[in-house]
């Protein structure tokens, strides 16, 4: 508690940085994964290469990607853009399969009924396919978000300040190492839990028909 009270402003700053670095790449990744997942779902020949490439991207070690991106993007080694891009790559890698599977889970009868009601392909996608795929996609978003909360801490080694900074601070101390390390671990766990609950809440709000089915 002494450590928290004496470093409260800095801890809140690191927590905010960790939160937006965890969330923003997932949002960008979802925007990119939606059209890729749609292509994989609509054209079955595209599923294996898209999902395969996405899986390979996720196997790249995070620290190696953080270090390699400045040379690819022509940014400074300490530029936070490198972290955002790297975490977006991981989010896309996780979400392409999820989006495709979510869209594929919508039954053919439902699609035919929507077409019979006069929906054109674009309108049917946004009004029928995507809403019905939300539960499956949201499950993937939850995994990607919690994964990012963990991966962000590695960005400490490329100079990006967030909760992982507390780990290195603790390790650099000669005495009383535990307070910053435990604070970083606890806040990371709380952040992951809060973000997961928020996604679940957003999913419930976006799928009111599922609540009606449960009440029946």
C-alpha cells in the first residue's frame, strides 16, 4: 500500500497506457479481419491460405516483431506505432478464422430467407449475417483482447511505458522488489477481467434476441 500511495499518479498513467495499447489494436484488427473473414467464408478456396497465413503470423515472437518493425515501417525504435502495429498483426491473426467461422455459422435457410425478403448481398451481410455472427466473433475478440493485455508487457523492452514497466522497475531494485512487480501483475489481471466483462456486456447489448430466447 505504501508503494501504491507514493506512486499512484504514475501507476494510473501506466494503467491507462496499457489499456489503450491492449484495446486499440484489437479494434483495428477486427476492422481488417472482417473483410478477410468474409472472403474466407464466401470463397472456400480462400479459407486455407488466409487462415494458414494468419496462423503463421501469430507464431512470430512478439519481441522479434517489435524490433523488426522499425526497419519495415521506417519508424524510430521507441515509436509506440511499432507496438500498435505488432499487436494489430496478432489480433488479425486470431480474428480472421473467428470471423470466417462466425459468418459460416449462419444457416443457409436464414440467408435464403433474407434474400427472399429483398436483401441485397451488402445489406444482407450487415443486417443479417454479421449480427448473427456476433456471438462467435465476440468470443474471438475476448481472446484477442486478453492476449494483448499479456503481450503489451513485452513492449517494455522497446521502451514503451505501460504496466510491464513495473516489472522491470521491480527487477532493477536491490531491495523491496515485490511491490512494483505485484502491482503490475494485479493490475494486468484486473484490466484483463474488466475488458473481458465489457466485451461480454457489449455482446449482450448487440444481441437482444438471444436474451429473449433465454427468457422463453
